[in-house]
């Protein structure tokens, strides 16, 4: 029954989804969608565009614009990996897997709570694993295989202060959205790197999309060249099992919590810098 409800919800929300990009972590995709929708001119003022050149799949719908006026934005994404194993492995074969994401943001700025957001995300994954079915290697060759079911992912509140120098998030979080991530990893297909180096999952109970757990996250930027992150997460990985579909909200844990911190030093990344940009990170748990 839950699958039928989700399918109906998916097709209905396409009428006012704000973005169909799949280039960054889930939170950034949702935030970018919010900016695009709210900055868009009213639908009646938008010039006619061909279907291929549209920024939005269904054009400038009135309903999406009205929701944006109230601070509500919805984004959807879909990505698929079509992979084959022509030589090697246990046997030759082909596998499909796909990941559909649906994200919603409620911005309370117009209600008087500046930069206060409620963010939620869902995922629907389907398909097979080329690694498990044909290759039998250690790290999955597909970036999106895992948790083949419908599930709630993130559900948290967030707010920024002091001209976005300080930020917190509290609720159901994916640790991999904020730690051990880099745009470099997104260029890979193999799950060994994309979206977080998978070796971390063999060391600690680390949560990454589409898995989430209770957590609290704090980020500060005292100078333009320094970002300091710190967070604490529930270390009970049992609640992330597919059978719970992301709605096991219990706090019970026999593993305690995981504390994580990361310090990022940004080199030549200001507007007027001319040298090659760099990013040095130091973190521990």
C-alpha cells in the first residue's frame, strides 16, 4: 500500500517540483531548488520556451509560484546507472538501478523566523547490483545501489545566523551530507568514492543518503577561509534497516553516539583571488 501512495505522490508533485538536477548532495539540491523558484518571475511574465530549454520540467506553473510565495518549495531528482560487465568477474551481465528523490523545504522567513527552515526528503530506489549479481567485488560499482525500497530520509530543522556565519541542523540527518564529502567524489560512478568513501562504513556507524539517523549539527565560519563543523549522531545502525522505511524514530542505542568534527581551510576561493583554488580538510571522530 505504501508503494501505491508514494507513486501517486510522485506523479502529483511533478506539477510543481522546482528542479530535476542530480549534481550535488540531497540538501544542496533542495536548497538550490528553493532559490531558483523564489527568484523566478511570475509565470505570466516568463517568455515562451521550448521544452528542451525550460528551467523547470512543466514550465512556470501558477501553483508552484504560489507555494514559493509562502516559502514552500518542492524538488525532485532521478538518476540511473546502466552498467555491464563484459569481462572478468564471476560471469558477464547487465544491471539497472535507479534512485528517485523527492525533497520539500518550508522557509519561515516571511513568518518572522529569519533563515529558519524545515527540510524533508524521501527516496525510492529500485534495481539490481552488478557487483552482487555478476562481479562479486568488495565495493559496489554503482553509486546509487543500496536500500532498494521507499523510505523517508531527512527530516530536520535548520537555521543560520550572523550573515550565514553560523548554522545548525537538528533532526534526522545524513552524516555523509556534511562530512567526508567533496565535489571530486561526485565525478565517480563507483560507490567506493561517490558520494562518500565507502571505507568509513566499515569503521563506524556512519549514515549517508538514503540512510539517516537522529543527529545535531553545528557549522561555523569565523573567517572566509575557515569552516568548522561538529556533530553528534545516534550510533544505532539498526534503525537504518530497509524494513523500517526510514521511520524508526526510536532513540534506543546500545552503541552510544558518534562524535564527528571537520575543519576546512579554503585557499584562493574568494571572489578576487587569482591563484589556483584549494581545499584542505582535517577531521576525526
